[in-house]
């Protein structure tokens, strides 16, 4: 695992848990609105100080009484072939694990679920299925893999949520309706929870996003009304 960050306590990243967050480096996507570019762009990753896995495990051992869960996020954690081994070590210390993923590696997602190595999954839905190929055309991202991950989660025993970061100039109200239909109705399985979260301008991968204004409240009221018929458990998440 290449780990480049540790947030020692979080009360908001793992629903119902006092947790810490481990940040893995490297991502196969390049979402233009991404505000974690130091965990995505190889030239910025190279400037990060790596935290040895043993240090994370030592920290967790010390915090066994205080923390209940560990959030593993990125970048994209499932790019690391040794993620299952890392999860095993964390589970052996008695923690529950939440995985944040972009859903591009259904094979590893299934392995983690089948081996009972994760307890909660937050999966990003970036775009309607038809648009994945346009935004990530040159990165070899397959919308069928994203769909496979949705299927796996909706038919698994783990708790999960889908979530979309809503980016001006990228997403239209119709996109949200298409995404909600995709995750809610088109794919059989359990009803999902679906969270929309507003875009944050800052140090985004595409500098053009740094000056964009996030969507306003009226936009979300209208979008939630459009998507609730497909996913009734849809919400705007404050960050
Ligand atoms: S938003 Fe997530 S999936 Fe997209 S580039 Fe950033 S870390 Fe990768």
C-alpha cells in the first residue's frame, strides 16, 4: 500500500462510527473537479511523504479503545493489490472498515466483500453510464465495470451508499435523473442510499474549476425532487 495521509479522528466520514481515515495514493480517474490532486497526479504524489503501513497499524493498536472504524480512501484504494491484506490486518485489530471507491475495480470489491474484509462502502457515481466514456475516454475506464460494482453492492450483505459530487459545467439536472434511475431502478437489488455533495472549488485538478461557483440550494431542491422517484433515500450531504 502506498499511504500518504492519516486523519487521526473523524466523526463524519464513517456513519455511526468514531473513525480515522487512511489516504492511499494513486487514482486511475482524473475527475476535473477533484480536490485531492496530491493523491492523484504522479508528480504531486512524488512530493508526498509516504507513511509506512506498520506506522498505521501501530497507531491503530494504540487507539483500539477510542476508535471504532477505519476509513480507507484515496485516490483509489482498490488499485493497490495488497489492499485485502491491509484490511485483514486492520480487522485483526478489531476495527470495522469503510471503503471509499470509484467503483472501477469490481473484482477487488467482490473479493473484499466475500472475505468479509469491509463493512461499509461509499461508491462514487460520477456520471450517467453513457457519459463515463466521454469524460474518462483516454483512461481506459469501462462503464460496465462501474455497473458491475453497483450490482455487487446492491446484492451484497454490506452497508453501502452511492454518492455524487455535483460539478457545475459537468452535471445537468437530467444527468442526476439518469444516475438515480441507473442505481435505483435499472439494476435489481437492495434500495440504495444516495448522497449528493456539492463541488468544492479550491486546488482542483482542472484549474478552470478553481473559480467556479458551486450549485445553490434551489438547484438541489429541484434535483432532489427529480431523483426521489427513483431513489427515495436521496439526500444532500453537507461537507
Ligand atoms: S475525485 Fe476521486 S476518483 Fe476522481 S480523480 Fe479524485 S480521487 Fe480519483
